[in-house]
């Protein structure tokens, strides 16, 4: 179970967007359903396997500065998948989600490529009127998005390469994005500024590159090459091969380094620059003063 928090956006007047309505520490369903750009933030690690809290704070701040309205990781709103490996019936899925929905505002995440089982529309439609049901992160495609939006169900595209058309042609509220880890400002433009085929095509090589291997392999590699996170990989993930690391530098040059997070020069890292962590410690690294 991942979690979501609405964050302040520097591009709106304080108090006049959903991201600013934070009178309590909880993120409400109402806060969530209007968010158009939510970033699935990368979890950074230290070489000893600890969670890198200082790097995490920096990544979140860069998302705020770039215009993201919400981040996945840390917060009070759950992003729930269906049980993976332990496949069940539609009735079982409904029972599963009915059990977790009372815990708080919830986005159901349908990603069959990872769970091995699609959450069929009748399941979502049964639970859609539950008070804590905020909406669906949908990875199956445009037709599924349209089915939900036609029924008044809030839906975010779970596919960066489809999110522009899902938003402007099929009625999606926005996107829960991987690419916005790197280019939050451009992804915000893609979700807010109307049909923009030129920008969609400009970002297409980056989006294809990000998913040349299962996420977060390319994302971890990119953040390390941008100098905004340590080049630490926790098994079973390994960095992309050298030719893909070179390709990323070229993509950054084509889009423009100024559109990417961080200020450092983009580097082609050598194999020896990466650290592979074989164990995980549940100890936070305190930020330095």
C-alpha cells in the first residue's frame, strides 16, 4: 500500500487550489479528486540500505517547485492495488476493497502488468459510491478511462505515454506520473494547458526510455545521472546498461536541461559508480543541518 499527500503548488494563489486546503493533517477525498498531477516519487536509499530522508525531502521540494499537486509516498491517502499472486474472484475483490476503504480516502490502482489480474469495471462500479472511494489510477487504457468518466468516476491515467490523450480526449482528471519525477513543470503543462500534441511528442522519447525496463529501473538511473539522488540500487533492481545511460543524456539535451529537476550537469555514469544494496534496514537517516 502506497500513500498520497496533497502538496502546496507555487503556481496557484495560496488557499485557492485543492493542494492548499490543508486545515487538518489528513488529506481528504475532496482534496484529491481535483488533483491533475500526482507524482509517484522515487524512494531514495543510502549505500547501507537505509531510507535517505534528506534526499527524499529534496525530491519532494523539487516536485512542489515544479508544480506537482500531490506525491505518492508518505501521507494519509492510500493507493491500493488488488492482491497480487493470490488471485481471487470479482466478489473477492469487492470484499477486499470494502475492507480497506473504511481506513481512509483511497485510490484504487489497477495495474495488471504487475499484479497479474485486471480489476474489471463492474468491481470499481460497485465500490465507486463508497464515501472514501476517491477514484482509480487506471493502466489498462483509454477505453477504460472513458467508461469510468462517463459514469462520473474520478480516474487518473497510470500511463505517462497515454496521459495527454486520456486527459483531453477521454476525460481523465489527470495523471499519477513517473515522468514528473524528472520534468514536473512540463507534465503540469501537459495536464493543464489544453491539447498540446507538440509537447506530447517532445516528451515521447523520455517516456519510452523510462519504461524500457520495469519501473523504477530507468527512473533510478536518471535521478542518479541528474545528480539529485545517490546511485544506489536495492536488489532486485539494477541500473540500465551503458548505452541506455548515454541515450538518457541525449534525451535531456533534446528536451533541455532546464526542464529537468536539479542543477547539476547530466552525467553518463560508469558501472563502478553504482552501488547495489542487498539488504534493507528500516532506519531513517536524519537530515543534516
